[in-house]
């Protein structure tokens, strides 16, 4: 629970506790808030980031709202966000299947297996899909479609029903070269979409279900579907809501994966341009920094509205009657306005405007809040009468029968192994191709190599070892600095409710809603003015300033749960705040620090948009950007290239596997709530 509130007259006895939060405030003030304020100011100027600075007023904003390419980027972001709902299905199915395994050792074995493809750097997975799956003539995707007969189905659908004009008999579609297929490629890459720690998060939530409930359900003959709908899905609903919201937000503000897949231009005709990529193109290709800053400000506003809207949906039951009435009126007015505008001003984007308008119209009548009200009712019913939660059939001992029971077991494990096979396919490709010559690769891309050519690995190590060392140094330094400052700040917020602590906390919450990429342009200019461009220090400082925002949010909850009796006993013994922090907080924070540290390390290791823009010299590049440059060469030697991909993936895989128990312990201790 939160610490007791202190008034100004008592501050003199605890003034040194402010020293715990000052380093964090300095870092986020300089590298988060200053770029944001600079972006707001320069959004009213025609500015190239250097010598041109001409006041324009609201011209950048009015011009942006009339820009068709800008609205098309939001239409793409909305489309990809909707498809993220479909991408959640494999992760949920796998988590439920693993959770229902009766053996704890088998559960741990499956978790370890899923960790390996999950922690492969995202840029590596994108490059694998770009090079091997989406290639027109020898790509695996076209081969799979041909072998399974699905290509004939697509040709028939194209010719008879939809008239896409992309699937022709005897021709192989170019997924990344056709404007009509590039969006489908952006949706398909990464299949079966089990990454981003989703499986582990769902498993951590499912572990809170008492096994006795399953035993009682088996005795009563409850079906597997009733277990899912009545027990497991309600338990996952909170995490699913978080994942959906974060996926939509990430789709709007993230440009990394689209940039690696389709390039800075957004693919053929710019069809794969998301809002963040549109901003980067305006800044670094068109050299219109002021216009790019205006895009960043609009992105920030839209994302804050989305997050506020999601909070209202989740907290609808706790709102007062007056608050609900005001929200209903505002939602109805805005929904009607958007629906009307879809016929006059947004005719080209009618699908997006109609969807948003209908959502706003349905919100006042509880369409969006209905699942969460049902979830609350289910939890209340379970609390009052646990035995009545599940539908029972006491007149039957085992209605499914032994055959059906064994069939469900086989289906459960078959589902896990099928998803595992698809998830491990990129890793398998990297391994087998890393030993092949180009001739062997083109003759049989997926076959096993006849000779293990280890000198390809040696060549890749020689080329990438400096960049690999850079990534190790950047990731360790950034993670260490993040954890050190975040834990100290968490102690400040959790120990007492000091004067100004509410202001500081709200400043952190605002940064959690603010997309980092929206401040990228003024941050780039700030680093240039501080002579930090093309330095590893810039990546470490900026990474720590952004990473500690989430870390403080998680660590504060953990520190608040430490029994206050420990602090009171330390105070009686004369311990000051530093001694309490050293002897109580740090020793007890091992699991949660491990969890947050692993997540931060992987995020820093996988980041490549920031170093792609900031670092120029090859010897200073992190390994992710080096791989992107290697993949962009016209003449590729597939063996050394795939060996380089494996070398870049092995450190993250090793770290995550070696700390699996610590990560799971942190999750189950409440590190990730929802």
C-alpha cells in the first residue's frame, strides 16, 4: 500500500528522499520533455533543423489535415490494428494448451521452447521473411501455397469473385513488389505471431486458477470449451485488453518493422506507409522538420485520446452518473459528426470513419463496456458461489468418454507442436542456410546442408563482432542505468506521499502515453547540439530516459507491497533512507528487477530506428542496424549472412533461457498486472 502523506512542515526530516528522484527527473526532463516542447514550438515553423526557421503559424497543421497520404497512413494503421486481434489467437490457444498440461516439467519444457523463437530480434525475423518468404520466384510462401493447393483457390477467388488482378494461373505473385499485396505482406509476416512475451504473460495469468477447480470440473464432466469460456477467458480478459490496446497504439507509432520490410518509401506506391514512417520521410528525405514536428504532435494527441478512451471503457462501472452522462453526450456528438463527415470530407476513407463513428455511437449504450461488465458479474458470482461458476452435469460421470478425452489430449499437444514448428521455421532456415553456398541455397533452400561450412560463421563473426560488442555494451549499460534510476525513483514514490510527488508522477504518466518516435526529430537536433550524434553515449542516455518510465511504473507497485513494518523497524534502529533502500528494497527486489531488466535488455537490443538515425560510422553501429545494411546489399552471400543473423540472435536467446525461472517468478509475483 502507498506510504503515508507528509506535509511541507515535515519535509525537513525527510528532505534527502528527494535525491532519489532527482536523477530521473533530470534525465526525462532533458531527453523527453525538452524535445517534446521543442517539437511543439517548431511545428509552427518552416524548419529544416539548421539554418532555415520561418514562422508559419498553423500552416503545417492545416496542410497536414488536407494531405491524403497522411490519412492513408492512418487507414493502414487502423487496418493493421484490427488484424492484431486475429494475431492474438495463436498465442492464447498455445497458452491455454500449455496450461492444461498436467505435468509441471512438461509445462516448463514448452515454455523454454517458446522462448527461443520469441526472443529472436524482430529485425532478424523481418529480414528472414523479406528474403525467403516473400521472394517471388523461390519464396517459401509461394511454394507453400502451391504445394497446399491454396494458390489455385486464390486464383479462382481473384478471377471469379474479387477481381484483385494479382493471382494469375502460372504466375508467382510478388508480395513486396505489388501495391495490392504489400499490405497483405505486412499482415502475414511473423506468422504464427506468438512473440512479444504474450504466451508467458497469458500463462502467468492462468497459473492463478486453482487446480481444484479443474479437478471439480473434470468430476462434473465439464467440457473443454466450458472451461475456456467460464474460467480461462475471463482470467485472460484483462491481459487481452492490454495487449489489444498496446498493439493498436504500437501500430500507429511504430515505424521500425515496416521500414525494414518495405523501406523508407513504404513499398510500391508508398502503400505501406504508417504515420510514424510518414513523419520520418518528411523529416529526413524532404528535410521539412517543422512539418514532421506537426505530425508528431498530432500523433501524440491521437494516441493520448485512444488511451484515455480505453481507460474509460475499463473503468466505466466506477464512473459517477454525471460523468457517464457527459461522456455519452460527447460520444454521441462526435460519432454523429464523424459519420456525417464520412460522406463529405472523408469519402476516400469511409471505411475508417464509419468504423470509428459506429464505435463512438455504440459506446453510450454499453456496446464496448458489455464484455467488462460481464467479466465483473462473473467474478462476483465466482466469489459468492465458486461451485456455480461452471456448468455441471452431475448425473453423468464422464460424458466425453475415454476416446474423446485422449483425442483432446492429442489435439492439445498437436496444437502446441504445430505452432512451435511454424515459430521455429525462421530459426531453422537461418541454421541450415548458414552452412550453404549460394548454389546449394538456390537448388534446395530448405534442405539440410551436405557439408558444414564453419568458415561462413567465422566470416560473419569477423564482420559483426565489433557491432555485436557495441550492442552488448549499449544493452548492458542502458539496462543497468535504467534499473538503478528507476528503483530509486520507485522508492521515492512508494515510501511517502511527499509534496510535489503527485506532480512528478503525473509527468511520468504523461510520458507513458507520449510516443517516443513523435519526439524523434527535435531529439535528433538536441543530440546534434550536444555533440552526441554518432556516439554510443547518445543511445545509452536516450534509451535509459525512455526505458525507466515503464520501469518506475512497475517497480513502484512492488516497493509499495513491501511490509511497512520493515521500514519502521529500520527507522527505530536509526537507519536513514539510503540505508533502508540498501538493506531492504534492493535485496527484496531481485525477481522484479530481473523481470524488468530482461524486458529492457531485449527492447534495447532489438531497437534499430534510433541507432539507424543517430549512428553513421559502421564500427559504432549496433548489430541490428549492421544486419539491415548487410541485407540491403545487391550481391548476397547467403551463408555468411544467415550466420550473422544467428550470431545476432544467440546472446538474447542465451540470456533469456538462463533467466527463465527469474522472469516467470517476476511475472507471477505481480510484475505485470492487468
